[in-house]
């Protein structure tokens, strides 16, 4: 089979556009409606998408008066969605800065078992002082420290997932022996940030390790992804920028001793679609007209880490906006936003309108065929291995993509018509990781 697209559905309550909840057809309370999430999961699975993804953060978003801000804990919600679906992968965000490896590794191992091998973890380091103060800190750890902590966190988690051999459970009713203790391994990990002694209290996950996803595009983030990520969520406004990121990350993977094909790169796309360009533009304009400028200003100031009062709606960004390397939060997103504003000479009001659909992700407005053309162009020209599909309004945006764009991609031979496997790693064409303790038990009595 020729190279195939990978498609992930990034789901966000009533939609990724900040004004989607104000549409007449939208449910403004969808964020905590389990039936809404089940419907979205089933739409994505009907389209044979690889996976769905839920973002998360340990803080109440800024600007709650302007946008739905409730967030059900994603691993709990995904466990429910696992019972409502049979194939689609289930990816949740969880922070390495505000969790402990034992508890989090256990949660994802449990989700992988509950879903039959469909769990994925989007690894984030969490920017922002608001989150830090929820955990007894005065401010966030610095950018480099957060990534060093994340590396150690992942190393410990891998040891915990591998702490049971696949055949550790004997369940021999005749002898009464349930587990072969030689096949259970205590990590006894001591590092700079974490000390973890004992084995996980959950058997090895069906996938070996849940799919590991990463979404930071700073220099630290790209190095981290090259070493650990199976899939990378990223944001780019132009084909050229996406190609540069793609080539850079693949080369970093090679330098880290990995097969570059094993690192799946998925830029985000916010498709606003209709049968004609005029209809699609009308949809986009309706959403833009519903934007509350005050909310957009707050969000923009937070991303750029500048006082809100220096941003004037009908003027361009001031020259004093700091270099992204000095930002302690989302460095790559700040750089993208400033580059977009400078390149197109946008006023702050225009910039807020451009960011309203996907917070810096590529927003595409056009017909179903045109959307398929853009996806194919990026896929075939070294910019993407697939896409993170971010419906501007949900469920309508996801339904349109599944019902109108996916069939075009299938007809062109770019995307599957049926699932070929059951696990998330199989959907992404990735092998099941070997257990790092196998060589320890090899040759011992009773070892497999």
C-alpha cells in the first residue's frame, strides 16, 4: 500500500472557533455533556480517523465570561468514549509539571486496558503562572527546567509500563500460583526530579506503551519530540513553514537514533467548509462577526506575555513585542503569531480575527475539494504525515469533514476505507515497543 494519511480529530466542546458557542445551532453547555462527546467520537470513527484528542490543563482558562470553560477530566471521559466506540484511538493531554509519574502512568495503562489498546498521551509541560499557583508555586518553572522534568517523567513512565512482563500473570489454578515474581520488576528509579521504587499495580498495557504525542515546537520541544514522540501536533500558517519544521524534526529524529518515519507529524487545520467558496466565506464571516474583541485581546496578551494595554485594536503590533526566546510560556506559538502579524501587516483587530478559529493553527476556508487539495499538497510535499482536524464548530465541522472531505481523500487513495487493526499504534503504523526488562529475565527459570 502507498503512504497513507493519518487523521486525528481534535475535539473542543462546541468548536475551536472562540465564538462557535454563539451560533444558533450550538449547544453552549456541550463541554460537560457526555452525550455530545459520544456523538463526536462516533462521527470521527465513522470517518475511519486514526484517533481523537482532548486537550486539558490544570487551570481555569482566562476570559471565562466569554467562552465555555468547563473541562471534564480527559482520561475519565475517554474511558466512557472507549465503551461507545470500537476502533478509534483516544488521546488525552496530561502535564508532566503538575502530575507524578506513578499515578499518571497508572491512569494511561488503565485507559489502554479499558479501550483494548487505544490510549495515547499528549505530553505537555504546561505554561503559565496561574497553573503553578494551583499547585502551591509562586510561578511556573522555567522553560528548560520543565522540559528536563518531562524527559525524566517519560523515562520513569516507560519503566513503570514495562514493570510487568507481558506473560507475568500465570493464573495457574492447579498450583495456585497467579504471578511469576521473576517477571515483575521494580524500577528503583532515583533521578533529579523523581524517586520511584515499586512496580506499577496495573499489568503491562496492551500496546506496551500508550502512543506518546508531543505538541511543543520550541527548540526544547523539538528535541524532546525527536527523542520520545510517536506523533507530533504542530501549528503552521504556510506550506513553507510546515516544510521547514517537518525537515528539521525528521533530521533531529535521525540524530537521536530513530527512524524518521516513526515520528508522525500532524499540523493542525481548522476547515470551514461548504459546497461553494461563497458559502464557506459566509460561514467564516458569521463566526468572525461573533468574536468579542475583549476576549481576543486578553488571549493575545497572554500568548505574547505583554500588558494588554499596549495592544491597540486598530493598530499593528508594537515593535516592543519581545523575542520568542525570552518567553517562558508557549515560545513557538508566540513566534508564529508575531510572524503572521508582521508578514501580513495585520492590525490587532485583524489578528484577533485570524486567530479566533484556531489560536494560530492554519484556518482553511473553501470547498470540500479545495480542502482535499490542500491536505494532499502538504502531505505529498514534505510538510505533513497527516493532519489534526479542528472543527471550527462542532459537531457540524467534523461531520462535514467526515462526510465530504474524507471520501475525496479515499477516492484518491490517500486514506483508509476501513481500519486494518485494533490498536492506536496499528492505526499509525507503529510497532509495539519491546519490554526493556526482557533481557533481564531472558534465560532465567520460568522466563519467557
